């Protein structure tokens, strides 16, 4: 799926993706060299490391900034991921990213290790840019889609998105700590930020302590009731939403890292690194973005004192410190670089010999293979952050230590320390304690190293990034990342269902039997689904029905079903049963309402460029997709208000780019009830992908089976990923039904 403009169920929507991740950073940064040459480069940080494998597994889109100011890029595909770039101007880069995100929120949320700056113009830019991200996500999301917003740069997006698209399921994950109220309350915009976050259905944090700090801040500032991780948040109409706020500790693709570590070329590179350092007995390694939260100064100080006091010697121990460039235009980061480089220079000057360097300092960002080679080359990994949301480096080192060797020294102020309890845990502010831990690590006997590393590895293997995302998404939607194929539980349910006396197989069309396409008239069921439907229809005591939001005429054209298929169009308003006739006779009141509706919609849309009204058998659809965005939302609002005031009994269904009014209040649930009655079914299977299919799932009974296609909140008990998997499911059902109810084909 790569066109952000599509159609579902006969409605035009300017949207296509069922799953969207929104983060400040995209997985790639656009680079322009001094001579004008351009390229794309992996972007820095753990957020991207964690989300990349998640996005590769999901058929969704990633909305984010391409790492360069004043450039606009069209959506594109990168390494199997659909990318939707959001532009930032140079002044937004300064005020929203470097300013409010990284010079206000970052230090504040990391326990004011550095002083946060508060500037009203930075806040204004933050609001403006958050709105742009929310708009981009709203445009790209299909009805009922899951949108997962990431991190402190975009805390206002959940609320903005909910206001624009109440149909969406919205998650938020905070990658950095959430501070205690005493610190958080400094923020001049503390209420607005919390309110922004509370627009989400689920708010995830790295640690239980972060979730607790957030919940307490909500209680203090808004007085909302909270029960454990559930917060009662009143909506604008007084209805109560239940928002979940709890910890979901992030992780890495553990198997992927181990696989890299086992590669002979990566191991050869690790040997080369050791040799180039003169094969010291112990290599200590630090890998961090050059950030004041990472405790690099404390580490260098402890290492320097150990050399000075003769507890370690440069003949035996070398410290490799990777300090990858980060936020280089923010003043605190510039100062930090100067301080660190001064310290490294002094320590090397004081302690290095001609044959042995005390510290190998590398101010570069390295690709993953090189990182893994460094982890393999190291004996001791030093993670001494003063505050860190998680710290994926610690987990990567563990995942790569497949020989159960290596020692992790880990700050208790990292999220990782909640899980990695067998590391040597340190308080980096306690320099003496840190020095003891470094010596203990260098001298730890092999057996003890192996015992600890085995336990650490088990933890990292069992809690990988796939588990993180599926646990979060399960909490959000009741479903995780959906693997392709038919899951075992569903397969067993199909076998059980196939034994029923009289079976009704009711299927939505667009997005279920037919992949979504740009032009509704081009939609076709997959060949395998068609063949399976024919087999099902030929089995004894089995009826097939297609249930769609399309007008019946359009549905018949695209679905071209085998004779005898029961059909329902216009969300249940039109039914074609065995008589062949279409049962839709509008009553006098309905005809009058339709006439009134026609005049209202013509009146409000006349003269609006690009607006058009589509006739449906029991209603009208006002299409605004080709109208300029502001005028389109005004037009929809005016139309809805006029119709609700003048013809209040109508059913209204909204979508991006269209608003639909129907004089016959019907839905797919009612259609399914009629079809069940007509066919005398003893059990029903219903398969659908859209929000409107939820009415049908709600009408299912205990013997029935509901299958949702794709992501999104759903009442269905089972899920598959795509129309290809629906075909698979139908084939299995046809096989099972043949075994129990096989018979000669009734189709010509
Ligand atoms: O995008 P940048 O400004 O260059 O910064 C890079 C990323 O840094 C932060 O990473 C955090 O996420 C990690 C994964 O959850 C976590 O392990 C670490 O503790 C965090 O600091 C930041 O939160 C990201 O938004 C940045 O992209
Ligand atoms: O030169 C480098 C330095 C770091 N990293 C990666 O950057 C991420 C850092 O994540 P972490 O959670 O430790 O900290 P963050 O930088 O996100 O605060 C890890 O996946 C590292 O492997 C990298 O690829 N190249």
C-alpha cells in the first residue's frame, strides 16, 4: 500500500494506512555534503533502533521529520517502510526541536541535570509543529486506524489528532523519563502538555516510576480519578474516557543483534579492533550520544582516578569511548563536547604511553555492524547515565555476548536497570563506588561473568522489541502486530464452525476480499478468494453473502459474485436475496427527507470549488476531497449542522473527504440479522476490515465467528492481516466444509 489516497466501501477517503507511527525522527536523515552531493543516512538514537523492526513487520506508514530544515519531500518507501516526511523550517528547527524539545523538555524530564530554558516563542513553535504532525497523521490514517505517537517532541499530537479524527485509536509512548511533580510543575505549560497526552487511549512509559509520576501530575493538576493504571478523563460532551497509563519497557531486536554478532566478518572486525588497540587484557567500552545525561564525564573521571591511583594501568586496560554527535547547535551540547574533549586530552596526556593509549575517543556515529564489532571486542561495557529513559546500548551489548562472557556496569538511573539486575549496578554520582565497580568488572572471574551474563541474556532474549510493540498494541487495540497467515486459534475455530448444520459466510468486500485501490471501480477480489467463495457456495447447507457500504449496483459490478450469492449494499439499506429483487422501497417520510436533504446539500455546496454530491439509494454523500482543506472542513461542518438541525432523524457517517447522510437508519449489523434470518443459518462467520463492520461483529452470537482484517479497535475475536490472508482463511473453511458438507456445485 503506498498511495495516501484511497477508497473504502464506496467512500472516498484521503487516507490509506491502518497503522501509523508518528515520531519527530524518521529512520533516515537527509544529508547534503559540502559539494552539494546528497544521500540518506540512518538517523541517530534508540527510538529509531527500536521502531525500525516494528515498522518493517507492520504494513503501515511512518510520519516524521527528515532531519533537514527547509526541504519538502514527497512520501517514499525506504527499505520496506512507507515514509511520510513532515517539513520543518529553519526557525522551527531552532525553536521547536533545538529549543522547546531539547533545551526545555529534555533537561526538565531528565531531572534538571542541566537547567531548562523557558521561552514563549519556543512553546508557540512547539504547538505549531505538533499541529502539523497531527494533520499529516490525520490525512494518512484510514478510518479507525491505529496511530502510535512517539516521544516528548510530540506530546500535543494525541489531543490534536483526537479532535480531528475521533474515529482513530491513539497510542503514545514516552521514550524518556517522566519527572516527579516537584520538577514537572516548573513547566509553564504543564496543563497543556498533560491535556495533549490525555488525548491518547494508552500512554506508555519506560518505567513504572515514570507512569506513577505522570498519573500523580494528572491528579494534582486536573483532579481526575485514577485507579491503578486507568485514568478517568472527561470528554467535551461529559462522557468519560478511560485512559491507560503504564510502563512498557522498550527493547531491541535481540535475535537480529545476536545474528550479526555470530557473523564471521563481524567477528573478524572485532579481532581487528582489539589488535589495533594493542590487544590489551581488558577493553572497557562506552557508547553514547554526546549528551550530558549519559554520565560520560563521571565515567572519565572515575577511569582517570583509577589510572592515577594505579588500580588500573594503561598496559592492561584501554577505554574506548564512542561519543556520537548529537544536537550540536544546542549550547549545552557544545559546552559538553568541549569539556569531554578537554578531559580526554588531559587524561591521554597524563597516562598514555607510546605503546598504550588510555582512551580511544571517537566522535562519530557508526553503522550497526561496527557497533556490534565494538561490543564483541569489549570486555566491560560502561553505561553510567545520570538519567536515561531506557538505554538500548546496555541491551545490545548483552544480546551480542553470545559466548556468555563480558561484564555490564549499569547505572541504576537507566530504565534498563529495572530489568538487567545481574549487571553491576552503580550510582554514577558516587565516583568511589563507580571506581570499585569498574575494578570489580575488570577482575571478575570467568565463572561469575558467565553466571551473570546467562541471566541477562535470557531476560533480553525473552523481552525483545517485538514483545514491547505487541504488548503495547494489544493494550491499545486488543491486537498486536498481526503476522501473515491464519493463526492457530483461528484455524481451530474454523474447523469447529465448519461442523455447524447451516453456515452463513458473510464477507465485507473492500479491504477484505479485495485489496484497497485508488479508484473504487478498480477493486477486485483476489483470485484465491473468488475460487474459495465458489467452493463454499457449492457446499451443502452453506450460503455466501457480501455485505458492503457501496451502493448495490457498484458492488455487483466490482464483486461479480457467483449466482446465488446474497448481497447487501449501502450499509444494509439495499438487500438482494434469492428473489433477485432489491428490497428498498422508501416510505413517504423517507422520500420527503431525501428531497429535503438534496436541497440542503445542493445549497451548501453550490459555488464551492471541487465539492460534489453523490446519489445513493437511500441517501446522499457530499464529497469534499477535491476542496481546499480549510474550505472542506467548513463545508462538512456547515452541512452536518444544517442537516442535523433541519432533518434530525438522518444517519450521518463521516470520513476524510466525505460526509454521508442516509434516510434509512441501517447498518451492517442489521443487514447481517436479515441475512441470518433469510438463510436460517445455525452459525455465521463474518469477515470485515472497516469501522462500519463493527456493527456486524456486534450482531454475532456465541456460535458465530468474527474476523477483523488489519489493525484497529474491534469486537471481533480473531484477526488476520490482509485480503491475502482472508483468501487463505476461506480456502481452509472450504476444505473443512467440503469434508463435512461436500456436494455437487450449484454454480454454472
Ligand atoms: O533525535 P535526536 O534528537 O537526535 O535524539 C536521538 C533520540 O534520543 C532519545 O532516545 C530515547 O529513546 C531510547 C529508546 O526508547 C531510549 O533507550 C533512550 O533512553 C531515550 O533517550 C530520544 O528520546 C529520541 O526521541 C531521539 O530520537
Ligand atoms: O555510533 C553509534 C552510536 C549509537 N548507535 C545506536 O544508537 C542507539 C542508542 O540508543 P540508546 O537507547 O542507548 O540511547 P539514545 O541515544 O536513544 O538516548 C543504539 O541502538 C546504538 O546502537 C549507533 O548506531 N551508532
